[in-house]
């Protein structure tokens, strides 16, 4: 890393001093095929740009979480990738072996103030020119037979279900944290699907653990300002 100083004259003839900090970087990286923490690509620079993420979940691993470190990871690949800490290091308090998902066309800044713990900014948003994008999953299948405990958890900010084989097939919202908003789309042609809250929570002040029925061809945004209490927009019974 170098601290480089240059001097330039402005139109009035005054001298302006401009300082830049050059950080270590690596470009055109490839996330490890097949994913997982054990064989994940080892990040070794402050700025890392991945251009090859061939399959969802292909992975990379951060260096040891040391207080004072900051990193920037760019996913410019075709699929979302999985980031892991080293060993027992965690990212956003998630289990070390689970890691976190970084969406396509996104820039994530990671910081460490406590050894062993990384915290990330930018995991759920990305770029598309002048527009901000959000994490998404398409082509999902609602859980056959319904139910809350068996239903797969929503894992992205926008989730589009294309297969709802029977009325009442289901999905479940993640653990609610104040400020979250999640869009669920039922793109099925016929059947309504059940969207359950996380265990013990409510949707639109219904009884705890009661599902919200999302009609075929409909969508809703699930919002929370208080853990344990989800609300939908639009508000429909």
C-alpha cells in the first residue's frame, strides 16, 4: 500500500494537493466450484474482484479476522457466491461453516473490530448502472404439503415462486429483524401458497405461526419494525 501525493494547478493558478491511498488488489478471480468453506478460494488482497462464479454457491474465503482490517469484495460473476471466514471466524454472526451469500453485481465492504468477527455492508444490494438492485431468487418451488417447519426459508430480498403444485404449498420467512422488507411473488397460474412467519411470529396480527395466503399471480411485501411482528403491503386477509 502506498500513499501517493500529486499536485495539480486549478484554473485560478492555485495549487491543490490531492492524496490517494492505493490498496492491494486482485482482478479476474474465480470462486471455487462446488462451494464450501474447506476449499474456498483464499482472498489475499484488500480489494478482490471475482469475474467467474459459474454456479450458485461457488465460494471464497476471507483472511483471518484481525481487528482493524477492512476488505472489499466484488462479485462480477454470473451467479451469487458464498463468502466464508477462516476457520471459526464468522461473518455477520452467521455460523462459520454457513457463511453469507453475496449477490451478483455487488460490492461488499467487510470490517473487523473484534478478532474472529467480520461484519459486512452491501450483501443484499447490488448495482445496475444508476439503479440499485436487491438480492433475489427465481424459479422457486413451494413446499409440497405445506406447513411451517418443513417449508424452506426465504433467503433473499426478492423470491419468486414458479411452482405451487397444490393449494397451501408453503414457504417461511426468515427470523425478523427490525427494518427488513421481503418481497414474495407467487407466479403460479392456479394455486395460492402459504407464507408462514418465522417461529413464534405473526403476520398482520394474525395468531402466532399462522400463514398468510398469497394468491396465484399475486405478490406481497413483508415488512417488520418489531421482531416477531410482520406486516404485508398490500394488506389483504
